[in-house]
C-alpha cells in the first residue's frame, strides 16, 4: 500500500500529548531464540530504516477528549510481525490500561507472527489475549483500527477481539495472509468491505475521518448514563386505544406507523452503530449501538425494525447487551417484529440458540434494561428483548403469544376467524398493562 502511514505518522494524526511506554523487554540470545541466521542483522536493518526498536509503538495519549492507551504497529519493521519483544510491549500496554482504567485503541498493521522466533513468537498471541482478557474483565473498553494489512494473529487477537473494530478503506483483513491463501481463493473475501458485509467489523472509516470516528466512540462508550433509560414518548398523536384485538394488530402493521429509526433519531442527539454478529452475519431487521441522550449520557440500544429477525440479528443483540453490561451502560430495547425468521436457513444457522442467548443476556444484565414495544410483538422472538420489569407499550402496538393468523390455523379455524381470535388473545396495549406485562402506555409529549 503506497500511502501506508508509519506508526508515528498515524499517532500524530489522531492523538495529542502522546507519551511512550518503554517496558523492560525480554533478553534474547544472538539471532533470537532459534539462532536464526541473519535475524539480528534483519532487526538492525529494520530499526535503522524505521527508527523503531520493535514493530509496535505503545503509549498513552488523548484522542479527542479521552485519555487512552494506544498500540500502533509499524509495518516497516519486519512486516509489523509479532515477536517476543512485541509481546512485552503489548502486554505492558494492556496492564497500564487495566491499572488506570483507560480504554485501549489498537492501530493494527501486521502480517502475523515472526517465524524467526518460532513458537516463542506464536505464544505471544496467547499472552496478548490473556492481557486483553484481564483488561476486559476490569471493564476496559477496547477499540481497534484495521490498517493495511491486518492478518494472522494480530487480526485474531487485537482486531477481531476488540469491542468495536473499524477499518480503513480497501485494506486487507483476514486470518490468512496474502502468501498463504489457497491459489483459487476469492481475493475480495480478504478486504475490509467484505468483512463489513459479513459482520466482522463495525464500520469503514476514511483516514481523514479517523480521529472523529474514534473520538465519538470513545466519548460515548466511556460516558454511561447513571440512570435507567426512560421509555421514548410516542411520536404521533393517538386516536385512542384500539377497541378490538384485530384493530390493535392492524394499527401495529400500518405502513404509516413510526419505526425504530425514527424513535432513535428523536431520542438521541447522536449515535453510533455496532454492526454484525462476528459469526458471518448482518441482519437489517435489527439495529444496535450507543447513543447520547440529553440529560442522561450514553445509553445502549437494540431496536427491531418491523421485520422477521434472523439469528445474526439476535447474536448482534447479544453482543450489544454483553458489551453494555461490561461497560456499565443502561440499555433501551425497541420491540417491533412479527417474530423470529422461521425458514430452514434460520433453523440451520441457530434460531433457537441465538434467541436463548438474548434471553440470558437480558436476564443476567447488571445494568437496567428498558423496553418500549412500538409495533408488533410477535411471540418469543420479540419477548427475548423485553425487560422483565421495565416494559412500556405504545397505543400502536400489540404483543401476543402467537400471531392471530397462526393461532387460528393451530386451532383449525377458518382464516376469516383471525379477527375473533385476536380478540381472545388479549394482545391490545391496555390488555398488556392489565395483565401486568407492561408498566404503562406511552403517549405523545
């Protein structure tokens, strides 16, 4: 990549007040632990060429208004490869972050582990993963930026293992480096764009916008609200509560009814999304992320968009809930789905297990979860996102154990009996309050 920035250049572009961390490094015999002929010469040449003693530069700095620990790879030093002394530096960086409760930002450009050090290099991945895990357990936020290339263990630990992963446009990303892929491999599979499409990174950001992108996410994710989320108000005047169950269903299905994105735009001054389930999927039926609410601070959100939700959507929701719990950020969920996707592909890709994980994440959440049902509440695929004690409903919503049409079919009734079945299901907003499922019905303010 002709315009690949050096580690110091990128640090100068996105940080201020950078202070380098210089840990003690592991002593090595001549030509490293394997006695690899010419290894010392290669390291000396890399140091002379780059001005760096190793393939990473680590320190503390400010990004926007947030103090952070920064790990920047120098690809010019032996391809940004990971050796024992690289591990010394990265471990020290995570230890500093854990001690001082500072977020970690990794700027990754690496071809993988350093073969001249053999297994002493490869085990640095385990060492780095351990340091990152201890920091994560202490509530330390971890962000990563995939530069060119981000491959091998650097991707499998710092990149794919981060809470939020950004990438520069068109960079190479993948566990397999460019020289070890099958000869017939599709090269597009190893690009930032393909990784985004398959749910493995959160966003692609131009280098000129990187400072703002990092600053926004760092600020949001380190400024949790101290209170539970309030349910958003309704977005349009209500003609009153539905008189029948079937009317409630029809109102919830109306194309003119406000949808999740309208509620989120009205609720937050600004927000940033998490994208993808990290298992190969992105689901347009769900949007997840973090937003700033005036007077509250940061609130996490998981919102359904009125479509059947696929396993990737539930896994992304679980990812959001788990991250919010770890960072102490209260959660808002918006429910609006006719139900979980029920085709063969959904079953094969884990409909049941993915929904189970959402139920568990809500049940185990140490932070308050607030729910507003804004449209259809279709069975367990909707209920998984519902707070057990902080759920509200809008006048244009319903919630049911099963859709009226499906209930009619199960009862072996003719389809024209669906309206009467809807009345029997007790699914109107006022029914949900009376049954104790919802705290109340929100209105336009």
